[in-house]
C-alpha cells in the first residue's frame, strides 16, 4: 500500500512539473508568434515552405529578437566584407584582447538592478 501511495505522489509531482513546463513552452510560443489568434496560425503555415534557417530567422523576427539592419549597420557590414581575411583576423584578435573592467556580466547585472 505504501508503494502505491508513494507512486501516486511521484506521479502527481511529475504532472505538476509537466504542467509548468507546458505553460512555459506555450508562453514562449505565444511570444514568438507561433501560438496566438487564428491569423497568427495562418502565418505559421507560411513557414512551411522555408528552409530551416529561414524559419529560424522568421521566428526570431516575430519574437522581436532580431530585426532588419539599419542603413548604418548595412554600411558597416559592407566595409567588413571588403576587408581581407588577414585584416578581419587582426580585428577579431584585437577585440578578443580587450578586457572590460568591471566584467560585462557585472555591468549587465548592475544595469538590470
């Protein structure tokens, strides 16, 4: 009898955990635009003809995580693309050597307050 009661408690605990996980998944899907009103579901169907990369970009765009580049960002990207591989490597190495004090993680934590 104790085993059955213990198993029931474990099952109830697992159901609670799954409900929480499901609610979180639905929240993320709603925020990404994949779970909402019927018109959003129609837009979801539009993703079916896209490549995996295109679908990922569209999902991130709908979630507000990404956006189209500004004119200034486009200009900088063109300049970067025009650099030789050696110039790009030197720029990347320079950025890697930069030390931020206090660390970036601490700055973010402070700003979030």
